[in-house]
């Protein structure tokens, strides 16, 4: 592995790409610490010192922003608006015929859909920035009752400037991600999410170590087991063999080759966890806006019910089993739902039939589509159960070991491992290209 790193930095063009990627990632991390105009950075740090964010309703958004959201920085929204926009555009391909047509047009259609994603990202950024600024006007809802103020001036011009700055920060993040994809190594957006999540690991592990060395050792051992399992499952594939018949076009013979359709065990990746978390956040978000901020005030009964049964450990007594059951059930449902949206067996079967391909022992056309659907359902079932179990690990760790911010489980470890594997494979493929020399040097 060390020799591979040395060879990567000895290759001029690959070294240039790696250094460019690292520079963009450093610039992104710098932006997460630059406060938005109108926010008192000192007051924000004081609130952070007394805040309890482990079970906060905005915890996942803060995770994807690398902690920039609670600091109300220029990159407070992080990459979340782009992720949401990309998911919405992908789902709309099933509903809107125009989007479905663009998806089939190849590179030109993909460019148009990317443009739509950018426009939607800016719109969502304006909406999310306005929501965050509204919450920041009453910081007790974001940081806890001990925090009373983070903005000296709450005039309309100051609030508008904050929304504009956060929206511009989202646009800049989107541009930085595309720069990495074009001129660097790996997928830019994925790497920015990777660095955002990885940035929180040292602080989380340090807090566990300070609380108990024994718990820290158990967490590290458990994290090693989880990481090994995730790497194994993410590399699992069901390869369906495909044979292409020989065809004569003019004087040339085409086809006669054998290939396969790779079907991953977890085809939906981290999307079901995001969907389920977002939906289960809505009751807590609604309760947050109706919870009294005055000392000694009593919350309404339905707010108390949500805090006890439908919140992610917000009461400090752990996460209720009802929340965990709903969370797991929604992840399993969205896993099947998203897989059915992204993989269309009928379309795959039609394309195979059009180019003379067939699965050995299966007739082309409708029988092939039914067979593919049968295989997809069989491999999605263990994949959905694996994803639900992985998402429940931080909640179980909180209930059993008292670890409020378990960093090596759920969506974070899935993204870290997935992006890491993808980036390493891309670097390895470029190294292999340089190992082959032609006749002329």
C-alpha cells in the first residue's frame, strides 16, 4: 500500500490531481469556520460549549455539513441541498415523461438534468437558509435553553444578507465539487461529504476517550468489526450472465461475447437512511417550534409524547423502541422503493433483446424481466435488513453503552467506506494505465 502511494505521487499528472483535490478539500474545510455576516462568532462558540446536539432534530444536516450548520458559517447548509435536489430529480424521472426522455438521451440529456439539479439546489438552499436563520433567531431551539442570543442585529437587511450568504456558499460548494470531479480524483460531491463526516470523528472519539477508556476500546473494536462488515457487503455482487448472439453486419461479425449484469446487495446505498431520517425528523421539528423557551414553562402534551417516543434520544434517556421499529421499517420500505425506481427490469430486458442479448436458460423479453425482478427482490431483502441494522447501531450504542455520539455506525460509516473504496479504485485504475508503456516513449 505504501509503495502504491509512492507511485501515485511519482506520477506527475496523478500527483497534480491528488494535490488539487486536497487543496479544494482544505478550502472547503476553511469555509466551514468562516461565520456568516450578522452572526457573533464568540456567542456561537459559547452556545456550542453548552449545547447537546446528539439527539437534535438537525443532527443529520449538521453531520453532512461537517459541523458548519451549528456554527452558522458561510457553508452552514453544506452539501445537503444538492443531495436533496439530485434525489428529487432522479425520482421525477419516473413521474415526468420529459425527465424520462432526457435520461434516455445519453450525455446531452444528462447535461440538461444536471442543469435542472443546479437550479433546484439554489432554490432549496434559499428555503433551507431561511429556515435556519429563523431557527437561529431563537437559538434555544438549536443549541438548548442555555443559549439566548447569537445575532446582535435581527433587522430585515441583516437576515436577508445571511440568507444570501448561505445560498452563495451552497453554490460555491457545488462548484468546488464539480471542479474535483473534472480536474481531481474521485467524485467531487462524494468527497466533500466524506471530508465533512470524517472531520467529526476526532472530536467524537476524543469525547468517548475522556469519558471512559474501556468504552473507547470497545467502540474501536466494534468499529473495526462494523467497517469490515460494511466493506464486505459493499463489495458483494450478484453477477447475472448475459450472452450476446452473433450478428453479421455487412462483412463483419459482431456479438458472440459473454458478459454479466452486476447487481449489488445494497443497490440503494445510503438513500433509504436519509429518507427515513428526514421523515422521522418532521414530528420533532414541529415539536421544536412549539416547545416553550421560558424557564419553568410546561410543554404541551403532544410535544412531550414526541419527545418520549418519536425522538432520537433527545430526552437523554435513550431512544424509545417504538422509534427504532419505525426507523427500521421505513428504511426497509425505502430500500425496496428506491431500488425499484433506479433499476427497471423491463427496460433492461428490452435493451438486452434489442442488441441480441439473453440470459442463458431464460427467454428474451418478458421472462427475462420477471427473472430480473425475482433476483432483485431476493438480494434486496438481505440488503435492506443489513442497512436497517447498520442504521440502528448508533441508537443501540446510546441505549446500551451510553455513547451519545457513536461515530462508527449508520450513514456516516456507510458513506466513509463507500467513497473511500470508490476513490481508491479510481486511483488504482489510473496507476494501472501508467504501468503500460507503448512502443514509443
